[in-house]
C-alpha cells in the first residue's frame, strides 16, 4: 500500500515510516519541519519508496493532492510537548483542530482509512490509574494552555469518530501515553531526552515540582508496531485505543536512574512548576494506561523495559552530539 504520514519527519512519524518501508510499502511523509527534522528521515530518503513532502497540513490543496494519491492516512502531525504548548497555545490549537479537519475532510473525500494519534493528555487531571478508554476527562480552566491543548486533541478525536459514525469513514484513534526513543528531542518538554542530555553534559537534572509525580514510558517501537496492526484491522474502525507502558516510575527516581545509567556526576535540582512552565501550571500526579483493549484487539504488549529505553536514548544522544549542546 501507499501510506501518507502527516508529521512523517517527526519522532514517531519517522519510526512509523521506517516500519512501513521494512514491510514493503510506499511512504509519503508530509511535514512542515517545525518540530520534525530532516535528520530523522535522512536514512529513509535513500529508499526509492520514500518521499518527503515539505509542507503544512493547513495547506488544503497539498493535503488533498497527497491524500488522493495514497491508500491510507496516518495523521500524526500535531503540536506536541508541554513546553511548546504553553509557549504557543494559539498555534497549537490551529495546527491540531484546523489541521485535523483538513486531513479528515480529504480522507473522507477519497474514502481513505485514517488513523489519528491522540494523547493521554485528553484524560486531563484524572490521576487515578490505570485509565481505561472510557474514563472521565477531568480538566481545569480552558484558559490554561495545557487544558486547551487537551481540548484540541479531544476535538480531533470527536471529528475522527463522527466521520466514522455519520459518514462511515474507517477511522481509528490511538491515545499515546508517554512515548520515548531515539530521535525524540528534549526541546519541547519530554523528560527522558532532557535528563539524558543533562546527565551527559554534567549539568543538573531539572526535576519539576517535588518529583513524586509518576509516569510510564513506552518505547516508540512498541507504539508503531501496534499502530501498524490497528490500521489493518477492520473492527478497530470507530474505536479509541490506549497505547502505553504500565511500568510506573516517579520523576525523581527516573532522574536517579538516568544518572546511574550514564555514570554521570550530575546532581538533581528541583524547579517549581511556575518557573518551569508558567504561573498556575498544573501537572498530573500519576498517569498509567489500561491497555487491555489494545491487547485484546492486536495483542499489544510492550516489549521494552525502562532500563532499555533509557539506554537506547543514551546511545542515540551520544551518537548525535549536537543534541547535547542544546540548552
Ligand atoms: N519534567 C521534569 N523535568 C523536565 C521535563 C519534564 O521534571 O526537564 C516532568 C514533567 O513536569 C512531568 C514529567 O516530567 O511531570 C513528564 O514530562 P513530559 O513533558 O515528558 O511528559 P508529560 O507526561 O508531562 O506529557
């Protein structure tokens, strides 16, 4: 098949492209290179079945042209990273809502099955885990960027879902919990690449808040394998799936593990949320997915533990020295 990946030069998009090529498919990656990077797809560009189109999902004619030429659409382009969202809330909203509208409109015009990636952020402050797909969303004020982002991704989900319900377009929603691996940049938040970069250059590891908040980190390979299976599964249409790990770790303990695995002499510093993000910033204490549904539908089971995920990021960061020089 010929697949269109929006956000195809991004962290997750580039790994998905690689997997599609390995399985013999053709890939068109559409990316405006805002958070995506040419470097991510350098190796893929050597494959004649891969095409990179530099452009925006807000460009309706461009999106129309490439959706028509492809058999399936993976819509991954989005504003990502808590830091970016807090800094540029307007741009984040437009990219997510208007962008998804344009992609889904085109997908419906040519009746192309579409998978959209959403996020665990849609559950908001609901911190009692493990969270199932039909769990309540608990949000703060829409004037806080984190909650407006959560809302924008929920609108994307509703759009995809209603295209299925009312127009019969096969759409699948994947809610990614914290996903990590090579090529993820620490520039927009993303704690593991940041800690690894800090540890490798001997800088302090910046733990926000008291460090008791916890997360579960999934390797990007586990995510893209599941995404591939879901697009091929007819009964997945009209459904949402959590994808994530259940190996829970506090951020303080994560910092200690990164220091140990890099054999760094760095210390840990605690930074109040107000200073790290913006005044009144709200974090979630805990975020653990229930992934029973993905296991039942496509046999999803994460294969990589936290230690090997951290190691992978260390190896990648050491091979990419310009990352270590980032602030
Ligand atoms: N975090 C941190 N130091 C950093 C970056 C992030 O302590 O330099 C914290 C962040 O406040 C959150 C957790 O690490 O509690 C995970 O952050 P990330 O941005 O990776 O993902 P999130 O789960 O917030 O979407």
